[in-house]
C-alpha cells in the first residue's frame, strides 16, 4: 500500500432488493433537473443513497460515518442533513472518492465536518489540479491500494486496477459486508452510457476480469443502475467483451461504422435497460476508440471503408 498526505483545501480552483427508508422529490436547481433522492438500508450500518440516476453509499461506524462520492453540491447538502437527523452526534469521518469525474466528485465541501479526511487515488488528485477543478481536494492519496480500518472492526479497501473510466478510478470493498462498490466501469442491468464517454473499453474489460478473479463479494453497488452480485458483474463483462470483439472484427473486415451498427448481433443482451436506445451509441464508442487509439485503419491489412 502506498498512501500519502495531499494538500488540503476547502475549495481548490486549479439486483438485490433493499428497503428504501427515505425518498424526497426536490425542485430543480439552476444546474440540474429535479431528482428523487433516497436512502436504502442494506443492513449492519451500510446504506446506499441515491440522487436521480446516481448512487453512492455510506457506512456508519462506532465513531462516525464514512461516505462515498458526494455526487453534487445539492445532493451532498441533502445527505448531510439526513445524516444529522438520523445519526445525531455522528460526524462524517471520511469521504472516499471513486474517480475524478465531476458528476460524482463535486460537492465534497458540503460533507466536510472540519476533521473529515478525504481520500482519492493520486491520479484523480493530479487530474483535478491539472484541470483546475473546483473540488474539495483529498487529504490522503494512494498509488495502488489503501485500507481504511474503522473503529468497531469494519474496513473499506480501495484498490486501483488500471485505466478503465476516468482518472484514478478505484473499487471499494467492504469485506465485513460482502459488498463491492465500483462507479461507471461496471454497470449492472443496463447498457453503459451512450457512446462510452470517459471509458477505456479495453482497460475496463481487463479491470473487471481482475476484480472477478481477485475479489470476494456477494453484493455489488454501482454508481448507476442496479445492485446485484458476482453473476451480474460477469454478465456486464460478457456484454463489453462481445461488443468489443464484434466491433474489432468488423473494422478488421473493412466495415464502416454504419455497417457494423447494422450487422453486429448483440440480441442476447436485449433485456438490459436502454438496449434499443444506446445500442448504436455503444458500438460507435468502441469504434471510435479502436480507430483513434489503436490506429486500426492505418494497418496495411485492414481495408478502409469507402
């Protein structure tokens, strides 16, 4: 494990069923449409919380509360109010960032109780500095893995698996709860978003394979879409593998994007949400990555479509 302190700033400009215990529809802000917010009790102090189409988690321990991504300023402010009401006297001890993307990471300052420690992978922190992100910077960064040991015996194990979606994207395992949390590069019960913006598809496939080989868990919480278990993660992997292989073979055969979109058979995954809506976009995203990143159409053995 490699961990280090990072310069702290309040604001730096550089499908498992679970009972829902709170749901609130809120008016739209200037930055977002109205969204439903909810807290689901998963048992033994672990909760999933939702803001619109986004999910995060929090874990209550003997001396306070650990949260995942803040999701947005408005969502984090709502969550902090809920935590104060439900768990009076329990401070937020840690905020754990999943990766650098602002639609998950922004709003952390709303969860800062003064002594709160913010944790992120070093690549996420570097990306925020380089892009002058207005995000609550982490106090602790790490290169490979970081284990947070909590009073009472719970642990949260953060692990970097390589490039997959965004910068410094990590998994979070809560072994005492058999629960794995991953944001964006594993999505259950639904296709990946549109044209896979932010993805490294080859890296995501490698990361998911490694997770399935190396991590023991029975429950999965994603940053979007459904909860589930290891078999659901395997199906998500199978979809990405089939999508990538089909687009790759089409390009090598000299097909255009439109020809691949019309001929690639992904019907075994047609039960996944947004299949009809995002099928062509998913193909286009993989096509773009293979053509732009791998220079496939510059290979002499690959015919360029007319």
